C-alpha cells in the first residue's frame, strides 16, 4: 500500500488507547528489520528519520526506500521527520513525500517555540502533512541533539494547553522525565505520570514519548559478551512505559534499542566468524535482530494486531 497518513495512524491509537512505534532508520537493513517486525506482529509503523540520517543516506535514497517498503508492506507505514530544526530540511520533507514532520524548537523560549512551530504548521497544511512539536526539554544525547542535564525542564501543563491551541499541531511531545541516548537515568527511573495525565486531559491530542528506548538487559548482556562497553546504560522500564501509554502516549520513539541490536549482531559475526567479508552475511543478522526487537516493542506498545 502507499504511505499512510501519520495523523490517521495516531488518531486511531488515540481513540483506542495504545501507542505506535516510531523507529529511526539510517539504512536499508534497519528499515527492512523495522518493516518485517511490524508485519510479523500486524502493527502499524512510523518510519522516522533525522536530519543526520538524511545527511548520511541521502534524502532521495531514504524516501525511495520507505516508499517501496510501504508499497510492499501489508501494514500501514508512515514516514516522519524526527527532530527537525533546519527550516530547509523541514520544507523539503513536507514537499517531498513525508507524511509528518517534527519541528523541534524546544531549545527556544516558549514564545519563540510557539512562533516557529506555528510557521511550520502553516507550511505543512496545504500538503496534508501533520506536525509534531516538543515542549519542555529532554536531557541526553541522540544523533545531532545534545542537551545538558541542567537545561532539561519538564513540560508545564498550562503552557502545553496554550501551545497546542495556538499552534494547531497534531501531536505533542512533552518532557516528563525521559532522556535521549542509552544513559537515561543516573538513579531510579521515574516518569512524571501525573503530569502526563494532566497534559493529555488538557490538550486532547496524541502525545509522543521521546527518549523511550528500554535498553533491554538481554541486549546489553550480548553487547558486553562481544566486546561492547555500555556499563552504565539504563532505559525506561517496560512497566513505566506501559503506564505512560495507558496515560495518554500514542507514539513511542525508539532509536537506541535498534542501534544496540544492530551493533550486537555485527559484533557477533565479526567475532565468531573472522573469515567472513561478505557484507550480506555481516548485516543480514543485524536486520534479523532488529526485527526481533521491533516485534517485542510492538507487543509492549499495544500496537500488535492493530494494523487494520
């Protein structure tokens, strides 16, 4: 089937009380693993790319691959720009076939964030492209995004209500205590679920959870067994993620867990079979492990079986 509207996918999730995975891709194998895992669990899927991914793989390459994947897939597939900050890139995505874009002006003061976001909404509407924005700040590092811990602030529910009303955005990413990257928490993980519930009640639109990778212990164990070093890595506990979804999250962004799976599989091949130099034999297992992770995520999010 053709690419599906992100808004259509998330409004269904909003009505029925589950979340859809937005999985970051950078190359063909990651994309294939994401699509295969979603098909295996009969789950709708949002393929997310960052500005860094576009620079790495090329805009036309990425769009063409996702379009082919969507046409051949038996589940709804959307294409989303994650953490868009460059106006030129955002415009190109809007005009070039993306079904949604995120304008990330969360580093700006509230009024400037509101103004920048409203401009993107006005740009996207004629193309039928939906818009996501972020209010509040997440700590951590992911791709080209870096926010120091002291700058991280949680989203104010009253500001969220005004922000959604005045910008006309379709989805909101509030800051409720998660962070980007593999090192999400120094102490005990704690999401502000009460804040999340209040925001959901005030804005009444699909909410997005960034920095939501769970960093599965089994993946970390495998990574360490094959020479990787992420000793202090810690993700969002699955039980807290379920509670967040039950409290109004409808889109869960996942990148770190896919990177871990990819790296584990490649390390395993290179360590166990040093004679291998066929890229297909090195990257194929990475695709397969990503598929497994995506299947686990879709079941956790509640999107498994929701493709129709």
